[in-house]
């Protein structure tokens, strides 16, 4: 891809919104004790506020907020996971598998999207601020033991945006890359470096940079980097 890992001198179209999803809090577990908005439904358009899409809910306050306003999980990641876990093919589908808000198939993956990237999506302006760190519900959703650990080890996690400018996002809207301040810090590198087996977990220069990175949300990423620095 011509835009991958290169500083932007001007706005470039990198893809379009293929799916847009919102959901309400509902029972997640069969006994009804766990409630979540993990299951979402497709919509044609939604207004993006500083804390998320109107009409979208979260079961726990830590699952939302300004630093987790919009969740993006690319269709290419589903392809990769289906190859690894064919027994979960029926649940590993856009809008069903990871509780995402945005779905694409344009080369935007954990290996090409960087922390701090600024994108124009429809009327809204958003910034990548952290990888998705999955909770136990992904294991339950797909009936796979240690699935959460595989996500962290492989870096196939998706990511979150903070909202710089509110506005309407519609299916088929262009996605334009406006700015890339950290072209060498991809979602994959951060995820695998801090929580997987990546070499960066012992790279003091990288860990120090992560701690000081303004575009990166504070927890759990900077805390994790600090812990790894302490152990060197």
C-alpha cells in the first residue's frame, strides 16, 4: 500500500466504511448474569460524539468513554482468525465477533495502522489512540479456550479511536488519512511488544518512547510499558 508507514504530506483516501454497528446492553451469558452491548446491529449512518456513536451502549463504564469512543475491527483480521480457528467460522464475522463499530476491507490492519493516525470518516475526525485489549467475553463468544491470549500474542486486536471532531458517519463514506505522527509504531508492534512475545518488550528505547507518547491512551499501555522497563 502506498500510504503504509509513511508520513502524510496531504490527505489520502485509504478506504471506505463497509459496516457500521451499534448495540444496546443485553444479557450476554446464558444465565443472564453478565450483560453487555457486545452484540451489535448494522446501521446505515450514526452520529459520532466524543464518547461514541449515538445509539451505541457499553455494559461497563471502562468499555467506553472518550479514549474508547469508536472500535474498528477490519475484515482482514476475521480472515486471519478463521484460518486459525475454523471451528469458530459462524461467529467470526463482521459485526458479530468483536463488538466493533466500524468494519473495513482496504488494507487498514494492525500491521498498517499506527498510534496517533488521524482519519477523516465522513464528517467526523478521529485519532487512533490504543489497540483493543480483549476481555474474557471473546473466549465465551467463540467457545475457544485461550482465544484472548491468542489475540494479544498475534496482535490481531483491532483498535480504538478518540474523536477530534464530531459528525455523521455513513456506510460507504471514504476514509482519509490526514496525519501520521508515529509511522513506525503500528498497532501490531505495540500489542505484540507489550503483551506478546515481541522483542520490543526488552527494548528500553521503545518502552520509554511508549511512556512519553502523547497520542497513546494512558492505561493499560503506558502502565504496562513502565512495568516492563522496571524489569529490565
